[in-house]
């Protein structure tokens, strides 16, 4: 469901720009933007098409193995924070250099 604010439009554009590069480095699968659609008369806000991630959304499925679920979420958040810090301070190259991938 699209959000109807200018800041939501800007965040959607950032997601489209950065997530394809960041997603391969995350420890859990995430929907990756494939196409950004610009506003038109029919759809007045930008929107994206993403890849599909198989499985049940975490907010709709019970945690059958709470310790493993907590560890997976913690690992995801730790990497996401480092990636975002890298993007904010020096771009994705900063993160990849730290990992020895650049």
C-alpha cells in the first residue's frame, strides 16, 4: 500500500537506489526493487516492483524456534546497521572494503 507523503516518495527512491546493492550482503532475504515507476495521472505517486520472498511473513507466523529466530533477527539488524552506517558515511564501497570484497 503506497504512502502518500513527499518523504515517503523520497524513501521509496532511496530504497530503489540502495537495496539492490545492499540485499546480497544481508543475512536474510529481502524483497529487492526491480523497477521504479514514476508518477502519472493514473498513479500520482512513485511505486516499485520488487522480487518475491518465499515463505510466511514474520508478523503472521509464530516463532517456532524463538532462540534461532532471535539470533537471525539480531544478525540481520547488526549487518543492516553497519551497511546503513557505511552508506551514510562513505557509500557501499566503504562496507565492501571492510569485508574485503571491493
